[in-house]
C-alpha cells in the first residue's frame, strides 16, 4: 500500500528488487562534488604555475602546481572509485563501505598549504 503524498500525486511503484532511486541519485551528486573538487585543485595548480612563477625559490611554483594537479587527479580517480563501491553496496543492500577519501584529500591539501606557507615566507623574508 502506498502513502498518499501531500501533492495528491502518488509516487511511482518501484520493483521490489531495485533500491530507492534517491540513494543512487544522491551517490551521483556526491561523485559530481568530488569531480568539482578535483577540477578546482587542478585549476589552482594551473593558476599557481601561471601567476606565481617564482614562489620563494626557483622551483617552488612548479612544485606546488604539480602537487595541486596530482592531488586533483587523485581526487577525481578516488571519487569515481568511491562512487562505484557505493553503487555496488546500494544495489546489493549492504552498508556503505568506509571511505578514506576525505581524510586523504584533506591531508594532501593541508600539506600543500604548509609548503605554500613556507615558500611565501621565504619569498617575503628574502626581499
């Protein structure tokens, strides 16, 4: 028996063997958020390479830009892997697997921020 909705329109019946579509769509939105995060990291790497050619030391800008691009690429790949494993768990009716993605990306970005802070300090003190 289905519940009547507030709008008077009944939700469509779902096959008994298919999970609720809202979970799949939420999983897709999460993947898109990880893709946006990865893209933003890559764009940050391009911006550093373009607008901060000598960040503290001769190789500083290149190192930070490369780190941001690699972290962005890793974020996209890991986000896709997480989406696949979550989707498999949703279809199988299992609990979602624990994710290491958020702490890893946060740690990598924090490491890049520390390096940028040191390089900016070198540049400011070297004037």
